[in-house]
């Protein structure tokens, strides 16, 4: 608790919800570490929801060039605002076709971080990863999916799974406190506790990115 409490030494401002956002940020730190991200790499992030966006931000803070995909143009606009080098609007469920278009635009990725769990997106991410590259599965959907296992084997792509995070809060805290990652920009809506039901309705509708319920109002 002392690690993430709001005080001058932590550099975290609870008023803006920074402490609450350390949890999803830690997921991104863990994903980038599992994928062995290094400076100057090309990274593809599949999915521009909250988890996809924090992965993009951590990759950018680590010196990577990031392309991010989504089916929502508004979420891609947010990704551009937060510093994405390139965005791709997904309109097809043909994973090979989508991957080819992404590669034509940004080249093959050194590291792909898949944040949707959607089967078509998983296939796209694998096809868009370079031979010898790395792929991290962050998003989870169906328990079983089809993916191009032969292409993965022939191209020697390393696949990593993650489950939440481990010992990543200190690094996440450092990224926020130093200003390397601005998590406040992810908060699109705020509600007092008395309007918590509205906050949940908004989130269920897929509106906004991160919704904060302020229990002190």
C-alpha cells in the first residue's frame, strides 16, 4: 500500500486517478518485459482499448516505434493523440489480408502485443511478426482458437503468454512519476460515487477509455 499511496515522494497524484491506473500499466510493463522489448524495435499492438493503449505507451517510453490496430476509429484517434507512430483501422476478418496491409504500411514487427483475444486479431498479429520475432498474448477471449501454427514454427516466432503481472508496480510507478507515461490522458469520464451506475452503463456501452468513480465526492 505504501508503494502506491499518494504523497510527494511517490510522484503520484491520486486526484487524477494515477494510482488506480498503475494496475493496467503494470500489465503493459509485464507484457513488454516478457516480449524482451528493446530500444528501436518495431512494435505492433493489436487493439486500442485501455490495455492496448498502455502497452503502446510503455513501448513508446522504451524507445520503440509503434503501430496500433483497432476496429474503432475513435479509439485509433485516441492512440494518435497519445503518440502512436501509425494506426490501422481493421475492417476485415481475413487475418492474412489484414496483416499484409499492415506490413505494407509499417513493415514486419519485431514484437507484436495482442490485446483483444479475438481469433482474427491473433492471426493478424502472428502473420505481421517478422521471422525470429516475438509475440505476446495479453488479451483473452475464447478458450480455444485457430492460428497459423505452421507459419509460426517455420518462421521461428517466439510466443509468450502473460497472466496479469509480477513485481512490475515499481517500474510502472517510476514511468508515471518521471512523466515518461501520462496515464491521466486515458481518463475520459469521471463520476461521483452517487452516479456510479451511470459510470458502469457508460463502460458497458464501450464509450470512453477509462472511467473513474471518485469516492471522495
